[in-house]
């Protein structure tokens, strides 16, 4: 700057400069901060050595020349900032302020922290604008690249079924996690990024698993063996999730345990599928045994009412077909395909279909009555399963196993609830079971678990009375 012949510029020789301009320049030149001073009506540029690299090949031609001649590509953006300082006398401050500039022969988007302040002349008017800046382009670009990398990592983790990552600093007991991991363990995501003790995360582990997991973590820290565990998490909303965690110990330069890093994968869907498969296998075994018992009962019932072998064959054939129709109502629910059918039914048709195999040809052994209630496809299989299981038990042990046994099924609607009663009479003496059988578990699962209702058993000596209450809205689903 000192080597420039300032007499050739609009500012004239240095000796003629106003005292405030000289003072500002003397303050600016030795500073290590990036400083440019725009002076006069045409905003003539004066700047120190620290500022020069920020304008690239504009230096040195920009020195002592009006700003609009060398910052032409960004003048529509820069001039309003300078005018704002001149017109209002206020300091303009911004962080990571974007600018478009051509300083190396090609266009660039750059970023600066800026502080533009007024400088007064001898008369007390604002004669120029002192701009203290610091280029932050490298940091802004790095931050944006980091955000994009984190987004890609998150997408990759989600696509692979991974829930999140963790990095536990063992000696300081500070665990850093991503947002997905923290939310799964019911920890504030911001706290997860800033670091939280291991105990905060163990608090989210299911009470039946937490001791085992804590012991496994300690074992990995002590031995260096890889950590591979499946366990449940209990979230704040009460939902339980299954995860598989994999991690390893990382040692410091001295070979001592320093960090424990790894990932967790949400395996809830896999676990639910395994449970469904297990239930299906148990149900298949249960159904085969029940089917044989029901067939024996149908044969006995048909034989009592048939007068000729032809009558027996026709009665038995009709009842077997009815039994198969009832089985078809149940099958989708067992396979987890409740929505495979879109057909609606009614509660009356559903009850009659389930009970049809047990109708006697001579006198009606079942009584069915109640208002017409539509039953949606999702509720059909659940309710059919409960009714079919109850009817099967009646045929094996209850009223339908005796020649004179009868079953009454009635229902009504009260306050948005469907109340259904199953009452048996005329069968063997009934004794309450000492333990809950698989059939009753299926019935309870269908009414309470899938239909959101309740079920009560009254084991009366003269016959079972079952009372079920279900939300009407759930039956319509």
C-alpha cells in the first residue's frame, strides 16, 4: 500500500488526507485481521496485507480504485451493505455471510464473518466504512460436507436396518450417540450428541435384560472380546423393541481400554416373525388334535340322528363341509394375513358358520340371537378364532359333547360396546381348569389382544358361561 502513488487516485497524496482517514489506515496496516476500508463517495478501497489473499487476483489492482470497478460481480450485493452503514451510521454484523466473487478467474460462492463500521471525517460526517472480515468458506463447506456425510450415513444405516451408532469413552464414562440411537434408548438426542453416562442408556434396557447386558459390557471391556447381544428396550411410550448390538473395545497407545464403539440393529420385526412362526407351529399341533376330536364328535352326533347309512353319510358330509367353512374363517388370522380378504360379514352369519357343524338334525342344539352388526375383515378372523376355539372345547369337553347339550349365543350393543354371551347347558359337569390351556390363550389373544376387548369365564357346574365385551368400532375394522 505504501508503494502506491496515491496522488493518481481520487484520494490524492497521503499528506492531504484527512486526519481520521490517516488514523484508520495507521490502525489497519499492522493488524493481522483482514481489514478493508472503503472511503469517499466512490468507495475507494484501501486494505492491509492480511486482506489481500481474500480477493485473489483482484490484488493489487483493486487498491486505490473505486470498489465498483473491481467488485463488479458482487456490487449489487456489496453496495447496499456499505450504503446502509453510510445512511444509518450503524454497524452491520453477520456470520458466514455468503458472497459471489470472481477472484481466481472463475466464479465462487464464499463466506465471511463481517463487521462493517462507520468512520467519520473531519467535519463529523461519515466518510468511509471500515470492514473487518474473516473468511469462513473452508469451515462452512466442511460443515456442509459433514452434514451431507451424516445424512448419507443415516440413510445407509436406515436402509440396512441399523438404528444407530455409539462411542463410549470408557475412562470418562461419556457415551456419544447419534439421534436414532438416543431416541431408541429414551435419551434426549441433543444429550446423546453432547455425551451422557452409560447408565442413562442402560436405564432404557428392559428390566429383565439390563443385568445381563451390563455384565456383557464389562466382560468386553475386561477381555477385549467382541460384544454381540440381543435384548429388549422399554421406551417411554411403553412399547418394547428388540435390538441386536455389536461392538468392540478400542485401546489407547499404551494398550489400555479407551473406547467401546459399535452399532445396534432393530430386529423387532424379525422377533415378531419368529414368535408368529412358533405360535403357528403350536397351533398346527393343537388344531390337528382338535380336528380329530371334533370328527369323532361329529360321527357320534350324526350316528345318533341318522336312520340309515345314507342319512349318516349325508349328515356327516354336510357337517364336515360346514366345519371346513369355519376353518377358512380362522386360517388368515393364524397366518398373520387378516387383511387378505376385503369381504365384510355380520356377527350373526359368523356365529352361525362356526356353530353349523354342531347342529343336530332332529332338534336345534344351538340358539343364536342378537341385533345385526357388521364385522370387518380384520375383526372377522380374530372373532372367528375365539368362537371356533370355544365351540371346539364345547365339542370335546362341554355341552356339545353330550346328546342333550345345548349352547346359547346372544349379543347386544351397550354404550359403544358389543356384549356377547356364550352359555352352555345340558352337558357334563364342569370344573374350572387348574391352568390356562393353549386354546384359551388363543381365545384371550383374539378378544383382548386383537380386538381390544375383555373376556370372563364363569365355570358353572351345569355349563360354561363366557362373557366377552368388545368395542363396536374394532369389529367394524
